[in-house]
C-alpha cells in the first residue's frame, strides 16, 4: 500500500506536525507513506518531498501565498482573520510520488499550496483529514458564530459582506463543482465531523472520525523539579501554562484566559507561555511570568509541558487541541471549555477539568481544582493514560490503515 500525504505548512508545528507523525507511524507499520509539502523543514527524511527546496521555488511558493490575498482586497471591512480561497497551487499531479501512490491523503492544503480545481483531476481514492473548518466553508477556517456554511455561504461575516453572491459563495460553489463525491472525509474530533455533516458541502459525503495523534514516545513526563532546573525557572509557586503558535488568533480565547487569571492570587501562581504573546498585557496582570516564545523542537516543548502544574486551553473553537494532548502526554492536567474538539480529550475531574462554555470563572475554578487536588499524582497519570490509550500515533495509524483497506477494496470492486 502506497499513500501520498498532501500537507501545507512547516512540519514543526500546527496541522503539519500531526500529519508527519501519522506518516511516520504508518511507515513503522509497513505502509509506504510519503509526504508532499511546501515545508522548508524536512528533517532530512527521504519520505518528505518538499517543493520549496531552492530559492526559486521558495519565491514561487511565497508568491502563491500572496496571490491568495488578492481577492480579499475588494473587502475593505473584512476581519483580519485567515481566509483562504484555494484558487492557486502547485501541480502535484505530475510528481512521481503521485503517479505511484494508491491513495491520496489530503490534510491542511492552504496558503496557496493546492488549487481546489486540481482535486477533480485526481484519479485515485482520496481521504481528506479535516483539521479545521476550511474544507466545509467558503473560505474561513473557523466560522465562530456564523452558520452560513450550512446553506452554501454568502453574506460572509468575516469578509464584512452584505451580498449573498460574494467571494465566500463563489468559493463554496467552486468546491461543490470540483470536489470528488467519492472522497472519504475524516474529522479529527467528533465536533468537527458533526459540523462537516451539517455543512451544505459534505452532508452527502461519507464522514467519519479518527482523532488527531500524538507521538507519546516524544511527549512523556519529565520530573517537574528537573524541568524547572533545566529551564532556569526558580519559583515555588504553582505554574500555569498556556500555549499556541499565536495567542492573538481570534478563536484561541486568550481574552477568556486573561479574565480568569485576574481572579487568581498572584502570590500563588507563576505564569508560563509558549507562542507569540503581547508582554505588555501580561506585565499588566502583575504576575511573575516567563515567555518561552515559539518552540520548534519536541525536547523543549516536553520540558515546558512537564514543569507546569496545569495547562489552560481557553479556545472558543478548536478542531482538536493538539497542545492539550501533548500536555497531558507529559502528565500535566488540562483546563478547557466543554466544547468543540477539546471535550473529546479531557474527561471532567478525571484527567482535567471541563469548564462551562465560555465562562472565565469556570476556567479559574478549574485551575484551582487541579492544583489543589488531594490526589494530584493520580490526575497526572490519568492524563497520560488517556493520551496513550486514545491518541497515540500507533493507534491512530492502525485506524487509518483500516480505512485505506476499505477504500482500496471498494474502488477495486467498482
């Protein structure tokens, strides 16, 4: 069995890392698995085929990404959220890897990497892992309160559009025209699968759930005192950690986190951050804190996850919540809202705390419940057990192999 994964974005973060872990685990289980990507990072892995390894191809990739934004210039009142058109891309159909593959596995394909029209030209079975809401919308990656993706988009709130026949409707119609109806749609959480089934685009597709995966051999607990010493964190206070590539992303709920922190005692807690943050906001809270910035390597991430007493994930909307799973794999319990993808990961008062959506008071209460828990060590063990049992890469790879077998058998019987 030969599988070609199509994935945009650097392999050291975001959706791409989950796809890379999956591909690696598939290879460990005997699948010939390759990745076609625009990532500059390949880990010197021969199974990773990048189309941006020369100066020229890097410039071309950047240009395609910029071209994505041309259509948005007509919408001066649009919100400054990520919005993708899927109208530009590199031609993967001519690659040797595509020609030899039995199955094409799509993941996150945006940033000018894949032109939706090219998907109609694929003459092999397709599996598409839905890692945010973009595959089912007219351009936005998280719809938040908008329900227009259920009726074909138009009047796009994120574009600031008052027209039914706007760019979002055009993109949705384009998807309706070019997406092969035989594709298997896989949500990385029960929530995102349910939203896909509700969408006008995928309601008649075969939609199922296979959870996102974590490499639990890379993410495992480190003694907290040792982790503090290595990272030079000198405090006896309880450590609260929050993490995201960018905490400014509108769906990450950082404002809810700030509300919750203001309810806590600054003499009891020390704040830690992974990702890009506005230090002026944190300094205004009058807590001791440490910002690690954006961390690229698993060793550093593992140390920071391990030194924390509690991980807070205040996301308003999340397809899964990979940072939650990584934290729990390192034995650090999580507080999050009882909503969207994260509610599949955390079991209330067993390995973390599910707060009422989207109540900052609940987040603050959950932080206190975890750090003061009389059986804290049991919480940490339960957190790691949940990830090993449900989300480990080897388990998820087996589920995909079963799906691949099903897809190949059904295609040969037609």
